[in-house]
C-alpha cells in the first residue's frame, strides 16, 4: 500500500511539474521561438494588408517620377518648338543674306563701272 501511495504521489508530482512547466515555459522562451496556430483567413488578411501597404509605397514612390516625366516631356516639346523656330529664322536669314548678296553684287557692278568711267575721263581729259 505504501508503494501505491508513493507511486500516486510521484504521479501527482509529475502532473504538478508539467503544469508548472506549461505555466512558466512561455516566459522563459523568447516569443520569436514560439509558434502558434495561424488562422488561414487571418493569414490571408495579413498578406492582403502587406500587399496593400507595398502598393501604397509604390504609388508614393512613382508619383513624383511621373510628374518629373511630364515636366521633362513639356521641356522637350518646348525645346523642339524652339529648334523649329530657330530653323525657320535661319532659313529666313539665309534668304535675306542671299537677297542682300545679289543687291550688293549689282551695286558693286555699278560701282565698278563708275570707277572705270571715272578713270577713263581723267585719262581722257588729263593734259599728259
């Protein structure tokens, strides 16, 4: 009978030690090493939340870049318009220069004729 009583006490002591370990063990082990059952719906919701957060970060990161692209497109269009205007002005200027060269050439021809006539007159009316 003593033997059965000793076995019963030993069994009771084992149960008490298991209960104590269950109560104390979570405080002794860091929470990162403990695993818990994850509800599949909660897990999916967490994934949705994470993806939504990443989406918001992506939008926040790309919005300024999109605005910069729009600004650069505007600057490129303005530069193209300025180049086109400069080309038109250069064409106009080349036509103006050509017209002035023709005018200058005809004026030089007239000037050369007058100089030649002036020398001829001087030579004709010169006493020597």
